[in-house]
């Protein structure tokens, strides 16, 4: 697709991203950092973020699917990559070929992997996944020991780690989190799991920020690393801030009289003579139509309401009596002047997980990546309090 001079774009601030990683690593001390970058690195761009994370010296990357691991390997990323998702038999060849760490989540899957290894005459790196309460994937703690014995007995397996995943870690002082930690401890304290060095890991962002006892040897905090965990209120990780913005430029300006309907279905009617600007981005780019008549954008450092339905490629904004010109920057997500539209604000308005907001924006929008300080626009470091 041709992106030249497209009027709307996603901005990725790699300076802030690198800062986030360094803040997190400093807080972690000797604990390893694994960055899950599934779903196009939470919308930030898989290869861009994979390379930046490798350059920043993090220990591990994780993805949900084989295909994401292959993209990273083809982008010359050489650090360990763990595929978190449960695998399918026809993927094992490629998992081995691309030197991806495989999640072993059942005895059935372990045998499939062993069979392919034998056929190919190759070894593979695996992490044993234990389900301590998420009920998604992973072997139950009761069967984990026998699976571990199997992995140890077969010489094709390099057992690298044992991990689990927290279901409710964004809640503070939560009983299920403590129960998951207890079940994991009980398992890994067994001599079978202490015999040789293994990387034990469990913490997502919630665990990393709220439950240091879930850190073990490595943590996997994505929302935190991308700077938007819990609206970015995390006392111990000061300086972490979002690095994802969505911007556009006003494409049209008109004055509309009182009592006029705006857009499809005339779902909004002007209450006085006002200035209406058109912004050339819509639900076809992933900006959700549920923000029709509800969302706000920033123009010249001020908030203005979206009026009427968001169309596939554009929407309208009421700027009242203020000045706004064709070509002016419009911020849909991110900072402008002293104002900010946060990922959490959008998530609340459309009743979604903040991660989902980032996944909405699609590849119709070019990603402009800023990797040095020459960038003169708004950055997180010019934000209030960051
Ligand atoms: C996505 C994912 C993470 C990261 O979750 P955040 O809450 O965004 O930090 C960690 N571990 C696993 C297994 C995941 O699937």
C-alpha cells in the first residue's frame, strides 16, 4: 500500500519505549525481562518493537503464535522467543527450524513435539506451561511433575523454563493471585524442579507492578512496557509512559447554521451556528464508530466533541467559535499541548480492554516511528508529570 502523505497516522515514540524498558529493568534488578509482543506488539509494530527491544538488551521476547515468531526471526532478531500459545502438530517443524521456544502444555503435545524431533534428528527448547487457575492452557499442577519427568527423559528436549499465567493480577491483594502463587510455589519447590537451573516465570503487568512475589526469575509485562498499565499509575515504575499516538489533519472546514443535522442519519443537530471540521480517519482505519457523538479529539491543544456518526473514512468535529484550519493536526489518541487523550479514556468510552483499543487501529494507517530526540512534536517527556 502507498502511504505517501497519507493524512492520518499512528505515531510510535521509540525514545519513550526505550525509557520504559530501562525503568522496568532497573526496578527488576536481576530478574529477567520477557516482552510479549503478540498482536503486532499491541499494535505498535511487531518488527519495530522486536528490534528496539533486542537493541535495549532485554532477555526474551514472547509471541502468541508461530507466525509472529517467524516474522521476528526473518527480521534478524536472535534473542530467545517463546511462543505462548498452545501449538498444533503441523507447526512443530517450523517452531524447531526457526529456533522458537515451544510451550509444552500437555503430555499429548509433548509427544507430538518429540516425534517431530526424532524424525528431523533435532533438539528443541521448551517451557513447561502450568495452569494454576486461568483455565486457558497449561497442564494442571497435579500432572506437571510427570510431564516434567517425560521432558527430562527424552533427550530431544532442552527444558528452559516453567511458567504460569495470572488471571486476576490487576486487582490488588487478590485471593486468586495468592492461590496461583501458592500452587506454583508448591510445584517448583519439588526436587524435580530444583535439580537444574530453570527459568520460572508468571507475572504479567499486574503481577510485575502489584505482586513482586510473582516475579521469580523472569517477568512478562507488556502493558507496563508500553506505558499504559492501569492508566499509568504505578508508583514503583515512575517515568513509564505511553508511546502510541493516533493523529490526523483537518481536511475540511465549514460554518453550519443552527438546527442542521450532521452526517449519516442526522444523529446530531446543531444548537447554534458553529464551525464544523472534517477529520479524514474513520472506522475503516479502526477508529471505533461507538465513539460517534461521544468521543473527543484535540486540536490546537483543546478538546472538541465528535458530532454525528463516525463514517468509514472520516468524521466531523464541532469546534464552536474557535479557530481551526485545514491541515491542523488532530490528536485522536495521545498528547497535544497540555491535553491528553489516553488509551484508558477511549477504552472506557467503548467499554473495552485498553489493549483492545490498540489492536483496533489497522494497517491502513502508516506507523511513523520516532527513534531519536530530533522529533519536535509532542513526546511523553513533554507531558505533564512525566
Ligand atoms: C499477553 C500476555 C502477557 C502480557 O500481559 P500484560 O497484562 O499486557 O502485561 C503475559 N503473559 C502471557 C502468557 C500473555 O499472554
